[in-house]
């Protein structure tokens, strides 16, 4: 069963995890108190069978998302309901119809999981269907928590000796994904590209920088020359397209990874240029590609339920979900989520149509909302109160690649959540 176990914290762990890349470990609470984002000395454990079951469930979730993508590119009116502007549709459809996964490297499913052979993971629910993994959303464009998932928790599990292993193939699979994808792109370009990696320096904690650097490192390992830059460093000219001129000689950008969401880009002149540039024979290839706008939008949840809600197998991995204007009158226990949003902001939970919990208020929701049947996260007691874990299951090049877990004090996973390592339990004979 999913268990929460404690271990003796390592001495000086703050410096240790910082040296391993977690430079953004300090979380400042609303009252000004500073706490560790890395949850030292705490692990969630899974049995080998549960790990295999989650792997299979993730494969099926991804397959459903692919079928939903096929549906969406055939129904642009639904893309409009999702707040995706019509002028972006052509490039979304074009990149979708390229070789499967071309130009796409990674993504992360956020999943509710409480399978516990009758214990419900500490919850009081008597609904047995909640023992199945339930998709909460797909972070398909710019997911973070990558450094802590791939490296920090790997070293922690080895140091602590909790369990026998960890579901964590992220680094090796990313290296392989770059090799496969860039080989295809090199074939189209006619030469081996330099790969640029861009991040937004406005994110001051260092999380975006370190996530980008980690991905850049895996691309280096794949055998490609890479260059780090900020989004503001990217130049543009009508003749050259996107270029880098920081060395004094303008160099066209053939391929670039951006840790900067498409929904922000398309509201900028920069984004419109990117979409027009894609029509050029030597247009810049962006990773992740525009079609990720189909998956990083929570309207995907409503589409998945429409397509698979009556499927006795696939529906077990979903929660009923609808565009807000289609919410059935009988749905009185639900989560209201903005189509585009981050870290639980503007998410509201309702029980019997009465507010239950609410995420931080930010400027999300202009495009609209979806509603999803309420399935509160499982609750595990700890030294300072209840802990509510959400599983972040990574997919790399379309294949399940590993697990990272964040836990929060409330039922909405927000930017005050803590990253908690996982391990695969040792099973005695």
C-alpha cells in the first residue's frame, strides 16, 4: 500500500541538496517563516506490484491523450472552447500530424492515488473506485520538479536505504529521447543542429534555470552541442528569423527548448512571430511543440471524459469532468479549475455546492473553467498535521519514466507544497 514513512534526516542536508542542484529549496510561508521545500527524512513507499500497476495506468493515460489529440485536431470548435485562438490552430495541427512525438521530449501527469487494500490511504472515503489512479491534469508543456524527481530523491533513497529501488528512469530516458528526436530533426535540417535552451529569468528562485540546465545536460549527454540563453536573449529579424547574436555574429536558431509556456507566448508579438516563422523552410523548431497546447489545457479533462466516460476500463483512470457551462445539476461535489493555471491557483473545491478549499488567487480563469468530480487527496498524518500527496508521473518520449511526489497541508496542491521522495518497498518472502 502507499505508505508514508520517516527516517533520520541527514546531517547538513540543506547544503547537500543545494550542491546537487536544488538551489530553490527555501520556501517562504505567508507569515514570513522559511521552511525547506525538500522534505528530508520522509518517504512514500509503493510495492513492486503497485509500481507496475501505475506504469500500466500511465501508458493507458497517455494513449487516451493521443486519441483525445486526434479528436481535437478534427474538431477545432472544441479548441476554441478551450480558449485556444483560431490563428494558432494550423501550426498545432501541423505539428500534431508530424511523426509521433517529433519535437516532444517530456511531460508529467498529476495523479490522485490511494490504493491501499481497504485502508484508502488514510482517507475516510467508502468509494472503492478511488483506489484506482485518477488523472488530475497533464502538465505537458513546461512541467518542473524535474531536478528533484530525477536526481535529488535518487541520492536520498540510496543514502537512506529505504526500500530496494525507486521508480526513476528519468535521466537515461531523457538522454535517449534527445537522441531519437534530434536525429529526426537533423535529417530534416540536413545537418546536426546546435540545440538552444531558454528560460525566463523573471522566475527568481532558480527553479526554471536549474530545470532548463538539467534538460540541457541530458542533451549534452546525448552528444549535441547546447547553448543556454534567456527568452529575452532571442533575437528576431524578418530575413534571418530567430537568432542568437550574443557572440557578435548572428547565428540562426534551428532548434530551441523553451521553459516558457505557449499560452504566455501567444499573447505576445513574439509568439505570433514564432507561429509565422514555422512556415519558413528553415523555421525554428520549438520544443515542446505547439500541439502541447492541446494537453496542457485542462479542457483536456472534459474531452477525455466525453470520449472515455462510458468505457468500463479507461473511465477508471478518470474523474467525470465537463466544461463549466456543461456541469450537470447533480454534480454538487467538484473541483473548479481554470483552463490555464499553475500551482493550484484559482482552483476551488466544493462539497454539496459549498466551498471546501481554495487555491491562491492569481490572474487565471479568463479563458474559462472546467469542473471535475471531487476526489480529495488522501490524508496521511504527520508531526505537524495532515499531509496530502499528489503523484507526479513523468512520461519521456511517450513512455512512463518515473515518479515524484509533492504533499501539501491543504487539499489543493499549491506553491507551498513539499517534495517528498519515494521508494519501492522490499518484499519479504
